[in-house]
């Protein structure tokens, strides 16, 4: 059965069926095609971290746990069918810490070994490619604050949040 991104908020034991989402295939037979993205649910024990993962993320586990508790497991792990993680090491650590038994996974077997290695680097580096619109960011924080939302769940530290909300006036 296929599942979409709308997973149960506190998915610990069972998956939440949703309509498959038609997105560009990230891991299909032809990675440049626009095929349906297949999301499956795998037991966490089936997944194996890539032993040379260049991202050090142990200090971020508590943050991702809080994110999982608030938003659910909203971004699937990408993994080869043998269980080796392509992307999602931190999300897996968070899921294990939250005692989740299974997680959403996008199987990725259509890439060469070189493409898998390059994708791992690119997907982690790409978060630094864009710049923040500081005025828009301040507005978003202001609105979240007015809604009494826990701003720590945004991923920004308190000093950054304070600077953004103060600069708005």
C-alpha cells in the first residue's frame, strides 16, 4: 500500500493511509523523470545509518524529537532497499528516541553508488544555498508569537528569535 506525507501525528505503531502524492521521483529508475513518489513504512530496525555520514548531528536529536512530537514524522527517510540511509540520519535518531516502531521511507534504488554519495552531500549542503528575507522572517515570528506558539519549535535559538522580533519593532 502506498502512503502520502500526511502521516499520523504520533505514529508509533501503525501507518496512516493517505493518498499518494504525485511528486518528482527522487529515487526511481530514472531520477530525472516525474514519476510518483513511493512512500512505504519500514520498521526502524531495517534502517542502517551510512557509517561515513559526514554530518554530526547527535546534538540536534532533542530538537528533532520535539519536531516529531509537534508535527509528526512529516519528511520520509530516503534509503536503499538494503536499509542503508541516503538521507534522514537525524530523523531516524529522533524516531528511535521517540520509540517509534516504523517510519516513512522512500526507497532509493535507481541511483548509482556515485549518485547516492553525491546526493547525500548535496541534500545536506543545499540548506545553506538560500538566504533569509529578514523582514518576512520577523513577520512570521511575530505572528507565531501572537498565536502563542512555542517558537523553539521553529529550529531557531532564542537569541535569534529575540533579535528578529525586536528588529520588527
